[in-house]
């Protein structure tokens, strides 16, 4: 088969479409013939040499894919050759075939085509596990999403609205904010010329956000805590704004607030399987009802993954960038 390899860390040009050995499913694993994958910022970090795959994972980038089941490993039940699926991966999505633990497979949801389903597993699992399983967003509460027009952001908006929450978002252009509004966002904040702390407090009568989903890390840490409501929950999922920040414990104590930080890729298989099962139970019916949909900015051949990385690094996209397998 062919896959995107990274002979040496570096810029997008370091991604090489090359012939590699076919993977073989082991105990509890499924071989998927890939239809599409999607570009995530974790893939970019891996390409730069800053985010190695977990031990035993595929060395190729790609944290999600869609495709058809090609073979079943020993001990797998509930799936059949030919099933159309999408999958949460620890790596290997930028390839014509990938091996997936059976617990990380999902059926393509009703109302979504096979290629479009590649835009779902990583973002849905990330949003559901952080916003709902950890931060416990409830109907009537306010969610602040940083990077509202990203793949994560566009999914967070839709899921929060589906459960009856109010959604505030930050983004850097009028176009991006307009797309967020189309998806249901109630409060639109241009982070280039507006203070999100003031805007969120104004929109909530001074209370603040009950839950904040943050991809920035250190740069926003202090202001995120300021923007939290009493009993608020800050869920950190990225470090685009740096690794080390200063946390005002006094403010956190006064608000009886909580800060959590999670990653998805390196979690144990049983934890990933539990998240995937929760997503299938709680989120997949929302696709059938038309309440949630994948947001895809553009598609391109998988062999041109370098261009997909350039698009995402420039942050000119809205939603997901898909890589289509041959």
C-alpha cells in the first residue's frame, strides 16, 4: 500500500507519499481500507518532530479516517467485511489501509457520506469527552469555545446547541464568525479587537461562562479563569498559545472553579473505547435527526497532504480539511 511518511521532521514538504508494507490486524483489531482521513494539528506537530505516536502505534500521521472493513482480526465480533465505518486512531490515517482496535470503530452515521465521515471521530470524541464527560455542560449553561471555526469548534457549537446550551465563540475574521453563527453560536467575539472576558460577561449578565473549551493553553489561562462563572469548568485541549502559564489560585478558589487538561491520542485503549461508545450512544442519533453535521472546508488527494498541512497551518480554513485516498 501507499502512505504518507515522514523521513525527516520539517515543513510540509517533508511529507512523502511512499510505498510501505500492508498492516495486518492482530487480536481485537480490524483492517480498514481507507476512503479519507483529515488533517489535525496533532499531525502537524508530529511532522515537525514534536509529537511522536504512542508505543506500538502506526508511524504515519492521521488520527481519524473513514473507509470499509477489509478484514477482521481474531476475537472481533459485531463487524463484517464491507461495513462502512469511521475510526478514532493513534496514527496511520494518511494511508490506503490502517489497523484499528475494534473498540475505536464507529458506523458511518445516518445522513453522512463515507468521505465526510472522516471529519468526525477525532473532533466528536474530543468535544464529547471534554465538554460533556469531564466538564458536564448542562442545558441552559453557557459554553465559550476558542477557535470556533476550527474542526473542534464547529462541532462544539453544534453539540452544545443540541443539548440546549448557549454558545459564545472566538475567531479572527468576520467570515469565520458568520459561519459560527450559521451553526448556532449566540455570541460572536473577534479576538483581534474584542476582549473575550468582557464580551462573555456582558452576554451573561456578569456571570461568565460555565464551561470554556480552550485550545490556546498558557496565553489564555489567566483570562479564561477570569471569564469563568462561579462553579465554572475550564477544559484545556491545546497549547497553541504556549505550555507554561500563571494561574491565580485565589480567583479559582473564589469561583469554586475547576481546570482540566486532557489529550486523546495516548489514552489507554479501554478509555478510548469508552469515549467512542458514549459518542455512538449520545451523538450519533443527532446526525440522523439532522441536528449535527460535519463541516468540511475542502478535500484534496491524500498524496497532496503537504498542501493540506499548509492550509491548516495558515488557519484560513473553516471546519476540517479532508485527504481522499486513491
